[in-house]
């Protein structure tokens, strides 16, 4: 975080976009969420390692002995459950985005450029809305599933924005390389 502004995370934005397609809501109680993770990961020990808590604490949540997690744990628990919720629904939505629809990106971020001599390359904050074609969606999903770091996910988005917004699909600004940094807001939809 920088100056009180939350820096957006591409992986979280993809999970939020997946959640738009869910046909059932994510479990609400800490007990239901913990039970779901225990079923998914096949035991309390892997859940404890994933969440950074003791195995005994996981068992207490599953039994309902502890009902209200600390805010940091509640956030981690929600994110992990959302990330694993309804995998077939998620896969269908991603397949459609990667083959026909693409990804709609709405962001407020700092953009800098590497361009020809005599042009402006000073970075500045912009608010952009742009539909990225299916090939960028496919690359983004594949990178996330392969466990790519946040910097690689941002690089894919920067390349897509550079091609579709700044270079207008090859009609202008040839050779312009886009730097996508200081993301203040990021929303993805597909």
C-alpha cells in the first residue's frame, strides 16, 4: 500500500470476475468455509498450512467451537474459498472469455512509455476502460493457473493495453512499450 491507496492485485481481480459467474453463493460462516477447505484439501493439516494457523484451530472451526476469526484470517479464508468455489462454472466462464468474448478491463493506474525520440514518455495516472481480445484472456488465465507472479500477470495486461488502447491494434504508435505500474483500481469482467 502506498499513501493510503490500496494497490490492486490482478489475481484477486480475476477471482472477483470469476465470482460474477457463480450459481450459488460462497459459504458465509467461518465453519462452513473451513469445512469446504478441509474437503477440498483432504484434511485439516493442509488447511492449517494454507491459512497459517494451527491444525487444532482448524479443527475448532470445523466443530463450531470458534465462530469469529480475526479480520486477517477471515479475509484469507474468504479468498481461499472463493478461489476454489465452483471450479466447473469458473472453467466454463474462462473458456468463453478465452475463445470468444475476451476480458473487459477497467483500471486507474500509472502508465509510462518507452517510445521514439521526441515523444512524451512521462508516466501519468490514467483511468482506462478497454476490452482485451480473447488471446490476452487465454494468456492471463494460463499464467494464473501456472502460478505466475503478479508482475507477469501485470505484464500481460500491459501488453494487451499497449496493443489495443495505445497502439490501436497496430494503427498508430508503432514500437510503443507500455509500463503498467501503481495500480490504484482494477476490475476485470468476462
